[in-house]
């Protein structure tokens, strides 16, 4: 639809498509004519989303879902399809801009995750090992990893590189660590062998299913979570957790915040600092100091 095409970023288009389809599912289930939506319908929609999730939804996620739907209605107003965006009055949860609800893994947990990926089983085990290493070692977004084409792999100044397309369809060249590159080479060699061709003859995206099909974001997220469980990590591991983890470990090892910002493709250093601030918030909590003082 034209509304989605109005966004420059492919990732934004994909995200907003998912949200508007979620809204349409709600409308179908409740018998609501979408063009007649009002504030009250938005309020009911929030409860419906929580029922679908089986739990409360993080404020940031809920706000993003409501904002996406409201954006569609704003577009309809601009196109004079409806006279006003009454959905916009739906009360959205307050989102704290100076912190993130995502908690990074410890360095030990990250090591266990990579080890679990290396020890995975099944026909896609080499892809699993390569995929997890790319996310953990580079901190790129999961959308960037699954969209990367084989032609994005290269060399520059003696190091392996990966060309990704970030937000706003902006290209960025990232250094590919030796360990991640080795895992990728093993995966691609196995993929070529299965296809009966040379590695140089492979086409399409880097990461595909074991049958050569498209590797979707949902499957990628499920894979990361499964490997997290196999690694014995108590909290749920998601691709975004791995992004925070990369930033946290980079900071602990002395990386410059500006270099971390550039690598993560953040527009603002403030966003990067949120990642770095929340990574060790439990360790920096003064509670233990106070408890020790009053014992």
C-alpha cells in the first residue's frame, strides 16, 4: 500500500506492515470497520494485544504498536480518506527515554551461547554457529544479518568485511572478526557442497534455510532463543539482547563510546549511552553499599 511505500527504510516498512496486519486481525476478530476506529477501540486493542501475548507487553513495544496504527490513520487523513484520526487519542504508555528494558548478557553467558551454537545439531548446525557468531561478534541488527547478500562479503585493508544495509537503507561496512568469518566459511562450504556447486557459484542471501529457502526474522529470533535455552541461560535471549551484549562487552574491553555508536549505526550517542548504562545497572545499584553500611 502507498502508506508503507512512503517510508524510505525497508526495515521500517516491514515493521509497520507487521503492525498494521496485527491491527487488521483485531478488527476482523471484533467486527470493527477499520475506517470507523475511535479512541475507545484503541483502548480495547491494547488489552487485546496483551491477551494475544499472554502477558503484559513492555511499554516501549506497546507504544510502538499504537504509533504504527496511528501513523496509518494520519496518512488516511492526509489523503482525505477520513476526516480525522480519532485513534490518535488512544492513551499510550509512558516510555522512559533514558533507559532500556533489554538487559545484556554477561561475558560468560555470551561465551556459553557461542559454545552452544557451535555444538548445535541437525542439517543447519553450521548456519546456526555462523549466524550466532555474526550477531554476537558484530552487534548488527538481526534484519541486517538475514538481509545480507553473498556479495556483501569482502576484504578491505587485509581484513574480512561485511556490507550491511542499516536504517534508512544506509550502507555500512563492518569488520568481520576472524572467528565469525571462519564459521561463515564452513557454513558456505557445506551449503555449496549440498547444492553441488562451488562456493563462488552460490547466489542470494548469506543465510538461508537448510533447503535453500528464505530465512525469516521470526525463524532467526526463534533460533537465537532456542540456543539461549540450550546454553542454560535463565533469561530469554533475543537478537536485540545480543546487540546490547555486544555493546556491553565492547565497553568493558575499553572501546570508545563513539566507536560503539558508529558500529551500532545509532544516529545519536544518547541511544548508545542507554545501551551502555543499562548493561551494568544492577552492578551499579548502591543497595549493597547501603546494606553493608547498616549491618
